[in-house]
């Protein structure tokens, strides 16, 4: 028995999955273990190792059957898994600064480990569900959450970039002035840019930019009575139920994404687009409407490119761990380990 593991290290939880050589996942849903990132590298890596043992037990296999491990974490980190020297929200402990978490885990487990940031791991999972693990196709994923993460799988490989910032799609500028009905809206992003994808297509964008723009235009709307941070979180459910203001908010997000996808059509000529994240945890009817709106905002395409499919990313919660496992399977196959 030879399998690979996917380990998704988040802020509060570690998620595990196991994948065999036939590309079958051995664990249904989530196998979760509390994360100890706040306590620094030593405790955190030990905790990952302990949780991996639990996960293998649950799948009925031995730890020694695991030939390679894929790890994904929130960034910023280098393409090889060295965490930013400046620290980050999830790795605030001073010992994390500049720490090579990939090498650290490989040392702790005594197994080869490969690394992806969490957005790229999710993108790889989405790509795999459409094209399989041997794909040479190209896909562009956009994950709409608190921010806007994404990933590019180019000819079957994750684009990581020189410094690990490849496919930071949320901070790509878009011609947002083309979106109808938002004249005068100031689309400021946390990164300082005005009018990048995240400034219009994220939960943060709803709270900071889009809702403050639309609320005065819908006098007496219930969301005006709620704290803006809370109100932003309510928009998705209300939009799904047909609320006019909230649907406008999502139309703006979809149109921003359409403009961005058009840029990607002309840059990569991809096989598919994939949209995921909290924004699409809605009814299927709403998902279909959202995707129609994305297409509606895309300028006229060449005949050959007019039908590039736009998919909804499956299984949001397990995407990171499963994408990391697929990267580990590649590592194992390339290294002759599986
Ligand atoms: Zn930005």
C-alpha cells in the first residue's frame, strides 16, 4: 500500500486527506485536528505529525504507507515554502519569521514534502476535478472569500512564480469603470490599488466598497440598520432570496470577474475557468445566475474562445487538503515513490 497525504494548515484547524495511486481519496469529507500555529514551529509541526497519525489510523493504513506529503498554508510564503520574514496573520509567532515550513515538516516526518499556498492548492483541486491528475490543460480559478485568492494551472502545472506570488489574481487591475451602475464608486483594496479584482469581488469589497455605495440608493433597506461588517455577511443569503440591492452587489462582483476573465482569455487562452469560495455557497439557481452574469460582462470573444466553460469549484472545505495531496502525488510519481 502506497499513498500520499494532503495537509491543509489553516489558522485554527489542520485538515488531512489521503490519496492512493489509483487517485482515490481514502477519507470522506474532513479529517480535522486543531492547529497550533500560534505556538510556533516546534509545537505546530509536532501537531501536524500527530494528526497525520490519526488520519492514517482512520483510513486503516500505516503511517509508513505514506510516501509523500503535500502541505498547504495561507501565505505569504516563497514558492518553496519559506514563510515571510515579516510574519503574517496565521504565523505571528516570532519563530515563524523566515521559517522554511516545507523543509521543517519534511524533517519532522522523514518524508518528502511539497508546498503550495492555500489558494493554489484549491485551484489545483478544482482543476483536477475537471481534468484529472495527468492533465496538460490550463485553468484559471478565482476563489471569492474574505479576499480574492486564485490560481493558475498552466499546462497541468501550478504557476507559483519566482517569489511565490504568482497568480495573486486578486490584485490584478481590471477596467472596472466598464461595469454599469457604479458611477463614482471608489474601489480601494487593502493592498493600496484602486480597482483591482479583490476591491470589487470579495467579502471585504462588499463591506468596504460596494455596500456603502448601494445602501444610500435603497432608502429604508433593512441592511442599513445593521453594523456594516455584519451586513456584508448577510448579503449573500439575501441575494440568494432575490433581494434587489443584494443581487446588485453580486452582479457587480460577477461583472468584475467577467472583466478579469476576459483578460485571462487573452493572456492564457485557457481550457476552463473555475469559480469558488464562500460567495458561491448558495442555491444552484443562484450559482447559474452568477455565472451568466460573469459571461454577460465579458466582451465579445473570438469564435474559438466563446465557449470556454465556467465551472463552480466543488467541495470548498476540503479543497486545500485535496489540492495539496494531488501535488504530492505528482511529486511521488516524478520521484518514483508511488
Ligand atoms: Zn489589491
